[in-house]
C-alpha cells in the first residue's frame, strides 16, 4: 500500500462524515496519474505554493500602497493569515485541512496590483467585468505554466471561485476559507490602519469590542471559537447571529473610515490613472504585450482580456516601473 493510500485510509478513520475525503475528489479536468506519496489536495497545495502567481503576492498591496514601514500586510501575508485561521477551524471540526489550505493559498492569486483599486479599474475596462476570484481561477487554469495551467482539483477550483461575497462554496472546507478571509482582513486591516495613524483604538465600534474582544488576537480567537462551537457535527459553517452581525459591523466601519476615505482616497486617484494609462499604452502597442499573454487571443478571447490578464499579474512595483518606462 502506498503512502497516499495510507493517508486516504487514515482520513476515513479520523475525518468527520461531513469532510471532503481525498479519495472521493471529483478529480481534475485533465486526467493525471495519482502521486504515490501525496493526496490530490496536497499536490494542489504544493502546485500553488510553487507557482509564479503565488510568489508575486509578496509585492502586491493588501490595503496600503507603498507604506512607510516593514510591518504592513501585503497580499501574501494576508493569504498566509487566512490559511492559518482556516486550518485551525478545519482541524477542530475534523474537516480536510489539506483541501482547506490549498483553497486558502490560492484564493487571491488573481488579485491586481494596488489592491481592490486595480480590480475596480479592470472591471470598468472589460465588457464582461473583472472580479479577482474569477481571475484567480483563470490564473490557475489558463495563465500559469505558459498557458497550461496547474490542473487543480475541482474542489479547490470551486473554493477559490466562491470565496467572496454571497457565493456559496460546495464544500465545508471552501466555506471555512470564505469566512476566514473576512476574519483575517477585518482584523489585520484594523491593525494596519491604527499603525498608519488613520484610526485610533477608541474609534472602533464599542459594542463590537465589548462582545468580541479588545485586541486583534482576542477578536480572532473569539470568532474562531464561535465558529467551532456552532459548527461541530453540523453540515454547515455557522456563527452566532450577534457575533456575525458584529463582524459585519466592523467590516462596514472599515469601508466607511479606511478604504474609501482620507489618504487612501487620494492614493486611489493616482494609481487608478496609472493603471488606465498602462492599459491604453498596450492597447495601442499590442505587439509589446509579452507573448504568453498575447497568445490568449489565439484561443478566441479579446485583446482587452489579454491586456487585463497581463496587468492583473503585475506586482505594485512592476506596474510603477512599467508606467515610468512608457512615460519617461
């Protein structure tokens, strides 16, 4: 019996009846022989970690663009925090930690430079719109490995696609990542906003802090424990109604007081212009688009789509360098 088969047998013994078992995976769109050591979801996790898109997350904005200081979150530190929170919940509920981690590590691979600002600009440009969750799927299916893609399992693709908004992942592991994403960014964005001097602790909604805790550590711990308590032995990922309401109150508070106001509002104007200028340049000079992205047009997709795929893959610093190169 191979190591993989032993792991799959162990999953049957240990994991919850509601867990997604590796041996029951819906598989990949392109058939591959199974690994004799790793389960299918472990292979997906490894492929994501070794991808170029994952490495680029290190130089992509979470909230603050080019912050003065080394301790502000980037897209990769956000991703790792989501993965840590999600694995903790999955472990406590005896769900599949490897599937959970793979989804968490891949959920933001399609994010643009300059955070959600970049996403907003490309959404205005593309006729069919641009959403980072859909772009993350494009990255792992059509862009990575010079267009060959990573050939991930259908469960991981589903979790990546449905991690945002009102989407509903088909697995509990995907639902864990969906809620862990919110827990992570709400807490670390508050932490970073206080560090940047945009917020003071006393500005935060008192009723939320009284229930959830006073520090990011206390809040994260409270939210995780609430999910575990309410989801144990259930085929769903559940939060107490009042706890969920407080979490969304904090989320709204961030949108009202951090993301769209003050310094960040000024930054948005400058970098929005930069991305539009880069797009206009490559639209007029499409022959200068790297071949791996230009080839997208050979599959029947538009020039707009190819350019937006290229821009979406840029890091903040590469986008700035590109802008300077074409203008100065």
